[in-house]
């Protein structure tokens, strides 16, 4: 069965610090990869997604993620975080031909001014 | 972008009663809808997948008779928590897709509190 691991449960940063959130998945076949963000009191929103092609994908709000197939990883990065990036971040995966998303446990990011 | 709306956004009920939560795709026809449950400070757990006009497919460990899912039209799916108990208190989130795009659109979630 597929599974998704996010090793950072809670990250605290100061504004302008760089961010990297880890995501690893277990599945031997072809996958689609996603990062979703949930701001306080709001619904989940898509940050970025990877289906195929360039393994470095850019999303909204300056976020990017790199798919490393050999490591089964899809880490999320942002060079300089802002206070408004405070949120819960979820990595998710599905296999081709299905929309069923499997989520990681989430990482809570707190950014202090 | 595609919009998914849930109603009610929060509900409080007495133990033993049933509660219905609606999930609507407002500007697209959702061929598939998914229901998730989110416990405090935990991830989203997929409960079931529903396709319009057919029975829902439940994930292992999810009680079909407890969580009734109906996908009567391409824009509406409902989740009914039957004979609710305090342990059913949670945040329920629906999501929808149209065709296979690989992307899901999420509702705002519905917080259920069972007293």
C-alpha cells in the first residue's frame, strides 16, 4: 500500500529564513505528487504538483519542490519565508489513473516576524 | 478555479442522532468525490470514494453502515454519520475531481461535535 511520510512535524522559523520540508513516499510505480497548504481556518489549497517532466516544479507564492525518483522524495522549498506562510503543509501522492490522494501527516510551519 | 462547498461548516449534535453533511461542486461536474476525516493535529484520512450513481468504495476500517455516502448527482455528495457518538467528533472534508486531472479541489470542511 502507498504511504507518505513527512518527517518534520513542527517547524519554527524567522522571517527570511530558508525552508525545506521533507516528503518521502513508498510506492514502486509511477506517481503524481502534490503539496497542499492549509492556512489557519481555511480549506486546503494546492501549492504545486508534479506529474512528469522537469523534476523541479514551481508553485505559487515562491514555493518549489524537487522530485528525486531514486530517493522517493518530493521535498518542498522556499528560499525566504514570510510570516504569512504560517500554515499546515501536506504532501500527497496518487498513482496514475486514480484521483485517490494519500496524504502525509502534515508539517506545521510557524514563521515569526 | 473549481469551487467545492460543504454544508454545514460546523454542527453539534446529541449522541445517538444522525447528521448529514453535504458537499457540492459549484462550477463543475464532479465525477468523483472523496471524503476525508481529519483528527486534531493529524493528517487527512481517506474514508471513501464516491462516483456519481454508484455505491461508494470505503477504505479499510471505515464502517459503511456508520458513514453513509450518497453521490446522487454530478454536483452533490452527502455523508451521513448515523447514530453518532462522541468518538465520531472530527473534521470531515470532501474533495472532488472532474475527469482524471490528478488534482482535487477541497471543500472548507465540516466540524462535527457529538455531545
